[in-house]
């Protein structure tokens, strides 16, 4: 098992990675980060276009190794 930290950024700001989570490998940590990002979206999508929800996965030495982002994009289509 390896330690990973999750630093999150949502509509309320950034939450530092202050607690380690144990996973067998990086793929398992990323899968959990995807679930956490989906839960964050349930609490509220980004409030404006270009804003995003994100999770930075850090290794045991707290070095960033993966970044997951959910961005709000609004595209107006041309009227005919």
C-alpha cells in the first residue's frame, strides 16, 4: 500500500491535502479521486464558465502526480 494525498478545489476554495489515504497503486488512487470529483459535482457545478472543480493527487512525499478537473463549458449555438 502507498500513501496518497488529495488537494481539492471547488466553489468554496482550496482544501489542502492534510490527510494521507492508502491505496495499492496510483490507478486505485485515481479511481477514488474520480469518485470524489463526482461527489463534489453533486454539491454544485462550477459557478461560471471557465471555472472548474479539481483534485490534485499527491504522492507520499506530497509531490503532485495527477490532476483531475471538471470544467463548466457553455457553448451557444448559432441560431438559423
